[in-house]
C-alpha cells in the first residue's frame, strides 16, 4: 500500500492513502457546508487555517474555528439572489422575444411598403423623364420659329405667326373677322381710336374673314413691320399676349422642376430601403430578441469621459470638453460555442496614436435591466465594456445551477 509522509506530523506520522492527506502532495478540505477544495500538503499543520473546517490544523497550536457554515450561508444567499435575478431576467427576456417577433414583422412590412413606393416612384420617374423630354423638344422647336421684326408687333418679345393668329382669333374658329381686327388691332400713332370697318376690311385684303394661310402672307407682314398698325396692348387679359416661346420655356422649366422632385423622392426612398435592408441583415438572435437594441443608445460616465454604446451601430467616447472619439463600429458577434451571443466586437474606430484603430469588445451579462455597467481600457486603444440586459440571460444557467456543489 502506498504511503505519504506529511509535514508536522508527530513521530514521522504516516498518513495512508484515502485519508485527508492524499497522494501527490495535496490535502483535501472537506469543508462540510461550504465548497470543498485541495491545498498543498505543505500547508498542513503550519499554524495557518486554510480549510474553513479547520481540518488542516489537526495537530498544530493554531486555534482554528469551523466557519464553513457561515461561509456557505453567505454563498447560498448570493447564489439564491443570482437565481432570482436569472428567473426575473428570463421572464423579461421572454417579453422581449415576443416584442422582437412583432418588431421584426413590422420591419418586414415596412420593407415591403418601401419597395412598393420605390416601384411606384420609378414608374413616375420614367413618366416625368418622358414629359420633360417632350417639353424640351417643344421648347427647341419654338425657339427656331421666325421672329418678328425689330420694330414690329411686340418689341422685345418673340412672337410666331401661329401665336399671333391665335391671339387675334378670339372665338377660336380658325379665322379672323372684321370685328376681331377692330377689337385687337390699332393704329400705331392713334392707339385710342377704333379702326373703322373699311380699315379692318383693308387689313383683311378686302374679305370679311381670313384664315391662317392668308394671314401669314398678308396681315402678318403688316403687323410685323409695325409701321402703321399694331396689336393693342391688352396685357392682363386672359389669353392675350401669350408668347409660345415663353410658354414653352416655362413648361420645360416646370417639368424639369417636377422631375427633380420625383428624383429626390426616389433617392430618399432608396436610401431608406438600403438602411432598412442593412439593419435586417444583422443577426439579432434566433428569436430576434436583440432587435430592440437597434436604434437605442446607452451611456456611462467614467471620470472625465462619457461612453456611449449604440448596439449594432457604434461606440463613442466624449470628453468633458465635448470632443468625441469613435471607439469602433459594429463588426460581429464573437461569443463562445456555448454562448454565441455573449460578446460583441466593434472595430475600425478612430486611428490610435501608436498605430492601428480603436476597437471595443462588449460582454453581455444577465440582468433585470438594460444598461452599460462598466468600461475599461486594459491596453492602449482597446476597450472592454460590460453590458447588462435580460436578453443575455440563458436558461442553461438555471438548469445547471450557478454553484451546483453548494
């Protein structure tokens, strides 16, 4: 049978295997009521109480008391508190899971709605482009039409034959009559006097009416020269004085403005679509329980700095002077196989003076409220955060027990 000689044992006492002084130089503290553990055999009977049940000082002058029950009671109270927190956290997590499912459905519905709006705007955009092209072509066509003489018709305005004919043809019947000439034409040097019927007939070539073709080769030339007669100044009257060229230019400008508005709306919707698709592409957990964290931010003041964690977005540090520094943008989940969603990584923050960029690792812990608990900088420009939230609570902890040996 294998034996071991133990320090301080009287008369070279030999402790057999199976007793407290086990082989390989370790002593087993039973510590009934608390956690058992091993100590090196060199600490047995050395006058220092290492085991809470005092079993290691069985043959020394040390006056050790058995404190295992008190230690175990405090430990059990702590564990029971942890278990209560876990129970409450799991209940809150279930609520957040239900909210996450609803929120996910809302986001999907929002995505479909934005896609439909984008499709409708695309159709409208094509229509506006075609309308603008037509307006531009019409403007170009009108700009090439013949102009009135420098001294004729409306000085300083571009007037076409067709536009002038329509201006005189008040009843829009396709012909100019004596009455219409008397109403719209006056003498250059005597604007106030109404033309006589004979004078109007003379302008119409002796006929009582004149169509566009006849007008273009007779009265138009007379009006365009501006030597004897002109069209009365009736600006402000409906349909009078409209210049087809100006009208075409106004239409083209209006259509350009309408097209720009639709283009801006289409661009805005596509930006919203891109942003929403990017958010929905993130892994929010198997039940979307982490989705509620998106668009939220949590702050913690540590000495002269205020740290801000915006889950799935970024981490920032702001000094009391107001200077803000990026400590990283959302990168990925970096948990363990047992807890895939236990740790976040934010990377590519602002450059660090010693090279590289700032980054932050966020550890998620179980709690009954969602809050940023601590921030540390263990190495230059490398930050560690403790982020507490109910969605980090894991049922497996309850199933295993936090300290099953108690």
